[in-house]
C-alpha cells in the first residue's frame, strides 16, 4: 500500500493521514492491519519530506517527533462521538459534548481549560502560560482546521 506517495508537503501528509484514520480506524469499522500500514507509511512520509525540506537534521527530527506525537493523540480520540477536534496553531483543541468522554480525553493526554470550556493538547515544547484569551481569539490568530468526520473543512480565520 502506498498511501502518501503523491504528498509533497508535511501538511498534505497530515491531512491525508487524518482522512485515512477516520475511514480506517478499528473503532469506526476499519481493520487493525490497514491502520498499522497507514501509521507506518505516515511516519516514513513525514521523515522523507522533513529531510527533503531543507531542514537541519535537528529540525527534521523535531518535525517528525511532533507529527508522530500529535498523530498518536488524534488516533486515540478521533472516533469519539459528539466532539469536535481542531488544530489551532500547535495545539489540539476539543469541544462539543465532551463530558461523556472526558476520561478518554484525559487518558489521551488532554487537559481541560475551564475558562475556554474546551480540552487541549500541546507538546511540551509549546508549553506556555495561558493569557486567558477566548478560543475564538486564538482561532483568529492562528487559523483553525477541524478534523472530525462531520466537520472536515479548513477554516481560514487568520
């Protein structure tokens, strides 16, 4: 299987991965073998593109590590009903009917932001002290990409 051969950027690989994960994840009717093949090819495609993008070895390794880290988190939550998953800057935000799935979100490494009434995940390298800005303000500043099956569109709010 060659899922990512036509992708020319890491962003294309990530977008295709999200689409394939929604279609093939075992929790949504897919099979484990196909999902494992997708995961393997995803990691290889990210590595190939990061190394070919003129990045230093350190930058390429960082990009590969971050892609894998975020992929693992999204894979754990993408099948959950009633939630909306968004990539906003370098963070994953989850809103919607999260109360019934809060334990799964917590186990996946997300944290609850009570002022925003949303769950979030960010890599340790992006850890900052929050300024309390509303989520809508953050979306406008960084743009937002929704990645749920029912909300698979890119919103340009820059």
